[in-house]
DNA sequence: CGTATCCTAAGACAACTGTCTCATAACGTC
DNA sequence: GACGTTATGAGACAGTTGTCTTAGGATACG
């Protein structure tokens, strides 16, 4: 049977986010960070989550020190990309535009972001030439 | 321990989508529709999925006929809304604007949708007065 | 050395997902 | 009214997720 695609459940995502933010961290550091953010997990829970992430190949660990140091292997970009695609496919008939409209209608943007969005739109329609080689936007 | 929030996994979502499309359907009808769409599930699988959806309160069944007729209770809007919120919270720091930007950068819209988006933006920034009474977007 | 402390390993365990098998009840038809 | 068709019901079963317990190894420091 076809191996299910690697999926990152919510709890693992919370852990992964900490690694994205700090670049790397030990179990305890992740734990502390999450504690501050309100997640009341036990040490073992965090360790398990990190372990599962590593098994999935999403992060690696440096085991040369006593406490392993974990580091992300995939970027938040990649994960976001995947989640968004999935959402669009499942609920927006594969039409990202529908999701954009939905978002704008449901949550008004603040002025700054509205301006940014408009800028992107400009570029898209005004500057028609396909800039397909664009190296996937950095934020 | 707090009951986990009602979640609709992908397979159930596929079934639910059929109900949204057709308004209502029996197990067999759902099965046929999914078959045509390429989903090779057994009758029992579809029945289970419908059953689980009903348990979750997402759909209801009319049991007066031999074959139960299932009908959605929650709209696609609601489900979409929830999924999007979750995505934004988990991966876009609760900032819908970031997701919008991401979407626009990653997938150019076609002209029609671009225009629509612009229109929504206009309304948002130009017409500042809170028109909160707007009857929650019909598509 | 002794013992408190921190770390990982192993795995438990219930709930949820993905899928299916089998039993059994209702129906339609000759 | 017996037979094949279709339906539901019950539940099996492996894999995933959410969370933790317990055991045992390494470290630290008096």
C-alpha cells in the first residue's frame, strides 16, 4: 500500500515552529519556550514530538553533546506551501483566487498589508511578462 | 480532559463534499459519485465515513426510507472558515494578510479574479465606514 | 564515592483515521 | 414464501496522534 505522504500534525507543528524561530534547540529549550507560550506539556511529550519529527525527516539532531540539539531540515515555507496547497485543493477547487477572496472578505487587512497586496497585484497585472523563474519569495 | 474539537479528516471531507454538491444522498449515491471521481472505496467505507460524520453532528440522516438519506448540517462556508482560521493561526501568526500575500506571490490570479480582489480592496480601504451589517459573503 | 539531576530509550495507552469483513434484516419478484 | 439484492450494524485492525510513565545511563559536585 502506498506510503501516506509525510504529514505534520498540529502538536508537532508547535514544536517545529520553535525550531524555526530559534534555529535550533534542545528538548528542554523547546519545552521552556512552549511553557512561556502557554503549552503545558511534559518533557517527555516534547521529546516524543521531536523524535517523531526526526523520524519523518523534518528535523535532524546533533547528538555530540549530552542533550541532543535539534534543527529543522525543512523550511516553514515548504510546510506552509504544502498546507496551503492542500487546503486549496480540498476546499477551494484548486483555485487559490477563491481563497484569497474568502480571506479578504472575512478579515479586513490593515492599511499596510492592503498596500502590499495592491503592490503585488499591480506587478501581476501590469507587468505581464512571466517571471516564472522567481525564486519563491522571501518574506 | 477537554474534548478535542470536532475535526473533519480528509476522507470524511471527500464524502461531505459530495453532500454539499448534491444537497443530499444515500450511501450508494455518494459511493457512485466518488467512484466517478476516482475514489475506489468499498460501500462499507463510505457508510462508515457517513456514520462518523453524523456522530460528529456534521450531517443528519433521514431514516424513513430503506436507504438512509444523508444531508449536510454545516455549510462548506463554515468548514472552510474553520480550516482557514486554523491555518492562519498555526502558520501565519494569526495574520490573514500574510497568507494572502503568500498566495498571490505563489499563484498569479487570472484577470477576472484579480479584478475582483481589487474591488474588494477598494471597498476595504476607500470606503472606511464599517459596513459590518454586510450579510457574510455569498459566492 | 554517593546521590541528586538531567538526558534519552522504550513503550504504554486511549482516541482518531483509513478501510474493510461479516452478519443479518428488509425488499422485490416470481 | 424462497431467493437474490441491497441496506444497515457491529466491529476488526493497523497506523497516527496526543500525552505520559518508567527505567536506566551520564553528569555534577560535595
